[in-house]
């Protein structure tokens, strides 16, 4: 079942931050990571049950999952399948403080 993708506004900034950070060191690598992020998000339309459940304390995040970006497994996508859509909340590097990142999720979507 193919679902629609809805991105929280934070996702745009997450991706810009990742691209900028990598791009300052290696512009070609930044393009590869960006493409991988977009492809991984697009795959969630049909595979929204993949990944691991993330136990968030906020009930609005019940059922939220996390999946690594393929093949750049250090980057994680936080998302939740809801009815006929997939809500993308954050895309971040796994070395960051993930509990804090989840606590700061904004429910403002594009």
C-alpha cells in the first residue's frame, strides 16, 4: 500500500544541515547522502512498517519508528505511519542526543 509522505518543517532544516556539514568537506559525498536520504524517505511510502519502534513519552508519537538511511546507516529517519500517510519527523545523525531530538519534535508539517 503506497502512502503519501508528509514532512515536518524540521525535516527540511535537518537535511540542509546534513548537506551543509558534509558539503563543506566533500561536495560529492554531500550529494550522495542527500540522494540516499530522499530515496530512503521515498521507500517509506511502501515499506512504512520497517525499522524499529521508538518508545517516545509523547502520546502523539505513539508508533513512531526509526530507520537508518541506506547505505549511510549513521543517519536516521524518525517517522510514523498514520492511515494513508507517513509522517516524517526528523532526519539526524545517530551520534546526536536522540532522546533530546525526539523531545524537541515539532508537529508543524509542510
